[in-house]
C-alpha cells in the first residue's frame, strides 16, 4: 500500500467516523429535544401554566429538525451517487 493510498484510506475513515458521531450526537439530541417539546415535559411535571410551551414551538421545532434531517440525508445520498460517476476523479494537475 502506497503512502497516497494510506492517507486516502485514513481520510475516508476519519470522515465516516466524524459523520457517524455527528449523526449520533445531533440525532440523539434532536430526539430528546423533540420528545420534551411535544410532551411538554416541565408543564406535565408541575402543572403550572407559566411552564407551558407555546404550541407553535412544540410542533415547529420538531418539524424543522425532521426537515433538516431529511434534507441532509437526501443531499448526502445524491452526493454519494454523483461521486461514483464523477468523470473528474482521476484528473491531476
């Protein structure tokens, strides 16, 4: 294995690990945030009207996060497909 192949493999592995970590952290955080917003966590515990989260926030933020997730994965899959047929992959300067 040449030095160029080694650095390419290391770079690809690093990118995959970073993406997986970001997906896990942001995905887990998004799920937790959405769950707390939709169930109105603090209001359910205390019953105090001041702890109530407005309806547009309770459903707007989860909708926004789901939309970003769908958009991210759609673009990611398109880029992966485009990379397979990229005619400029082997072009050198």
